[in-house]
C-alpha cells in the first residue's frame, strides 16, 4: 500500500467539505496510516463509543455520489489506491475531532506522525479561511466608504469600456486599392 509523506500540501487535497464539516475519508486515512481501510474501520468498530456522530459519520448515497463525481473530475494524484477508485461501500468521513480520536485507537509511530500532520493541515485551512473572511470584510468596508468618491472614476471606466466596445463593433475599413 503506498504511503504519503504527511505534509500539509499533500493532505489538503484529501479534505472534503461535507455537512458543513471538513472531513477525511476512511480510505484516505487508511492509506496515510499505511493500513487497509478494512483494518482501520475494524479498529474504529472495536472502539465505537469513542466516535460519536460529530466525530465520524457514514456518507449518504447522495454525498457518496458527489464525492465520486469530484474524485473522477479532479486529478488527485496523491491517492492512487484501488480503494480510492471504486468504493465497495459508502465510506466513513472523519471530522477533525474524529481524526484526533484515531490517534488513541491507532498507536503506531506512523499514526502519531500522520495525526500531527493532519492537525497542522486543519489549523492551516482554518487560518486561511479566516484570513479570506477578513479580507472580504475589509473590501466591503472600503467599497461602502469610498463608493461615492470613486463613482466618477467607475463611471469613466465604464464609458471607456463602452466606447471601446462600440469602436470594435463598427465595420473596419478595408485596406488596399479600389479599382
């Protein structure tokens, strides 16, 4: 089974947004930990009380189809396992808390290393989303504040674009001699 170097840039493409949560699928986690998905799911089943619904859930048929479509359209070269190409069952999705709980179930050095990398990736994604929200708020505030002052500039730009489009729409004069 291929193993992935646990770096945030390798892990970020494996994270899906499902039910408003950032999740990793059991097959991806199994590949990261270097175990079969069946073995990972058996370890979870033996410790089911540690994985409530907000830590782990099985995808619905509709969610499963959306995931399959996204996987077929994307070039996620990170995951190439046969399990990734064709699920035989609807996979489990693990939230950030579920992945953290996996570290208590899977105790290999590889599991610890992978969990640290996954937690760092989740933190980086959260920071990125927060910074994008802050930037959007700042832009909106600037638009509201300076909208009146720059209305003339925006009108001039729109007029220039309209003039240019009108000029392009006119028939061009032919070059050459008239006989």
